[in-house]
């Protein structure tokens, strides 16, 4: 019996030591209380914005009016997302200015027949040369869904009070960004061209004190969502 009692005591001691070691190895909250440690959320810094003033709109409008004086190239990408198509269609273009002559080159996705191996084919269009107005006239027979986007690219927006809604200004490392919406009933006045089927236009103009850097447009054309991005080189 004495031997059995000693053996039981030894086993109990071993169990107590093991339990003690197990507790010491478990992770604990640095703040105490035995609760599970939680990580603090990562802080994010929002880009500060402020309502655009009349002087801001005048500055952007003036830069656009002087755009073609120093512009050498404008590169554009277009994404057309029509639920009826089931796949995003894309287009890209380059507008090069040489003296007073503009040359417009574009590539665009075209839907293939239903029995084709590929759903779309990228088509390279013949270049169109002339003034912005002449290019608008000559590309009319060449483009389908991207015709409106091309007209927007060649336009000079009339950035002014009454033509835009809720304009705000933000700053980045390279300059400023003006964002706003264009009411549906002011689209033709704003861009200077007819825009059938276009609604819900928003714009973002990135610029410096001396030049427009880029223009981003988002809108709905009939049932399709369209995004147009233009970057400018001088």
C-alpha cells in the first residue's frame, strides 16, 4: 500500500508540473486579463478634398483651351462593358500632333461571328489625318460602339459653373485633380458635340499649373458602362 501511495503521489506531481508548463507556454495578451490578443486596425489616410472654386474651373478651362498649342501626343484607352455582350470590349488610340496636323490611329475589339474560334478580334483601323473637326467627320464611318468615346477624346471640355455639378479638388504628388459630374442636359454644351444615349457622366482631370496631365471619363451609353482614360504628352 505504501508503494502504491508513493506512486500515486509521484504521478500527481508530474501532472501538476506538466499543467504548469503548459500554461506558461500559452500565448497571453500583453495587456493582461487573459483575453486573446487582437491587432489594431491599420490606419488609412484619405486624400483631402475641397469644393472647387470658380478660379479652379477657370484654370482648368484655360489649360484645355491651350492644349493643342503644346500637345505632341494623346494616348487613350476605352473599356466598353455591355451586359448583352458578356465580355468587356476594349479600344486604344494615339493622337499625334505634328505642326498643325493631327494623325489619329486606333485599335478596337470587334465581335466575331458566333461560329468563330475567338469571341473578339482586335482590328487596326486606317489612320485619319487632319484637324480635330476633320477627324470627327472622317472616322464616322469607321467606328461603331467607340464612336462616342472618340468624339469625347477630340473635344475640348467647357469646364465652367453651370456645366458641371459638385466639383471638388484634390492634390497628389504631381499636381491637382478636379472631379465632377456633368448633368445629362449639359453634356452637349460641355463637350460641344451631340452624345446620344450617354448619361451619368463623371470626369476627373489631373493637371499642373502648366498643362493637363490626364482625363478620365465614366458614363453609361445606353445599357453599357464605359470608361475612357486619356493621357497627354507635350
